[in-house]
């Protein structure tokens, strides 16, 4: 597993379909079930939603964020200073073990000697879970550990993972023989193979080897925290994506074909996206989705401080312009223009919930167009119906630019 996570995308998916996120199913004994569980063979998100919730998404925010019972701004009252944010996810996994609610937690540590290379582990102690804190934004075959779960006789399991992993896990859930499964979802977009992450950090940072974690923040800058605690910031518009060969050269086909940034099939989703600035306050954002999710939230609640959801601005003008840029990509502007764009984004751009909506809409638009351009024959199988409902506002500008309707 150490060696797998250090490989390039081409090496990892050799002999598999081109759209593969290396979630771990293919390398486990459950591989024969691939056609029934892989979201890139057939996306069953809406079918799984009906099983989890008894319904599909309502109009409004559920189209973007998935079905939820409640949503909150939270942070650990005593944060884990080694975590990317306050440590809610790993604290929750550790609590489940401490209270005897589960026997093991599938989580992701870092390969020894690296900050970011993912190493899936079947954690059996709270200390192991807490040690897996920090984000590793790379492809990680977490579901490969389902064989270990079966062989070790674990019947009560918690799973911490990304949306492609959770989709496959939900689709296979009835075949695992578990008495209890808790699913803690991490919002996820544009993961990369570990070598490509290193390439990105080399372009973005003055000291790439000392970066502990990084995040694309609401002020339209990438914040990169280094080993000595200082934070390096770079404007989105200053990132030289062309130096990486463009998005298609760094992001796997799977991430460009995914429509579940918000990890909507989890019991509870915990991330950053709409939490307030500034980051040193370590606020996080959570959506409680199921009855099991409510159980998880009540378990962690005594250890939390609760903040307030907020929003500012109007995303629709910016997202409409993004549609036009998808059709007519623009070169990186000169520095003075970039400086003005960055100021406008930082001072006039959306914030809070409106920022979250804008990010998800842009990812849906970009990925829909990628599927149409690169894998058009698969569109009806891998693009959920909710995507078209969520993007209906931009139907006119899409048709104007692309000469076809947004809805197939």
C-alpha cells in the first residue's frame, strides 16, 4: 500500500477503465462487484439516496449540498493542533472507539516520511485515529481494507472517506455482513496522484517541501501552512496552471467526472467549505444527513463550540462568466490585471454559504462539460439527474455559448 499511493495515475489505473479513482474496490476481493458499485460505471447516487432517506433531493440548497437534516458551523473546543482544522473528523472516529460503538475505523494516515501521501489504515485504537489527522488530497484506495475488515471479524465499523469511496461502500453495504456502519464523509474535489500533488506544490509555493497542509479559501487565495507555522498565501488567479500542463494534465479523469463534491451519501459530512474566515479560528462546516448522522453529531456535540452560518454576495454573475470561460478559455492575464482581479474577488466575491454554492456549481459545470467532451457516450450513466436541476439557472448562457441545451 505504501508503494501504490506513491504511484502516478497512469501506473495506478493500468489495466482498468480510464475513469478510475482507485477507491480500493478494484484491488479487493469485491472487484467482481465493480459494475454494480462504481460511480464511474453507473452513478447510483439517486437510487442510494432513496434507500437512505426515502426520497431524492428537494429543490433549493439540497440540489447542491445533498439531503441533510441540519447543518452547522462547529469546531472542537480543544482543537487538535496537528489537524488541518480543529480535528472534528478524527475526534469523532476516536470517540466511536472509546465508547465501544465500533471495533475499527477505516481512516487515512500519511506514508512515513511524507506530509501528504495517503496510507489507508484499519485503526483499532483512538490514538491511531487521532494520528491520522490532516488532509491528504490524493487518490487513496481505502476500500481495499474491506478484506481486512472481513478477515478480522469486525462487525461494527466506521469509515472516513471521499465521495467515490462512499458511493461504492453504500452500494456494497448489504454484502459486508456488518452489524453497524457509520460513514463520516469528507468533501472532496480534484484529488491527484501523489506525484502530481508534489508538482502542484512546486509551482505554487516558495518552499514546497515544508508545506503541512493547504486549502483553497473563501478569500480566493490558497493558504499553505508550513512546518514552522507560518502561512503562505497565493491568489487563485496567480496560480500558473499552464505550467502543470493544464487541468487535464494533473487531475484524474475520475475527479473530472465526479458530481458529489459534498459527499452526499455519508451519514455526516464534515469539511471547511462555508465555514467563516479567518482560518486560524479553525471553524469547520458539517451537514448531518441521516439518523446515524444525528447520533454521530450528538456524540461529538459536548466537545464542540458552535458558530453561525453566514453568507454574502451573489454568485450568479461570476458563475455565468465561468460558463463562458469554459467555452473560451483565457490566458493568464498580466500581473497588474491579476492584482485587480484578486482584489475584486477578495472584496466583492461571495462568502459563506454563497461561496459554497458557487464552488459546487462551477465544479458541476466543469465536470459536465468534461464528460461531454471526453466521455460523451457515458453521460446518461454517470451524470445524476440532480445535476441538471441544480444548474438550470445557467441553462440560457450555456446554450448561448455551447449551442446545445444544458439538459440532455
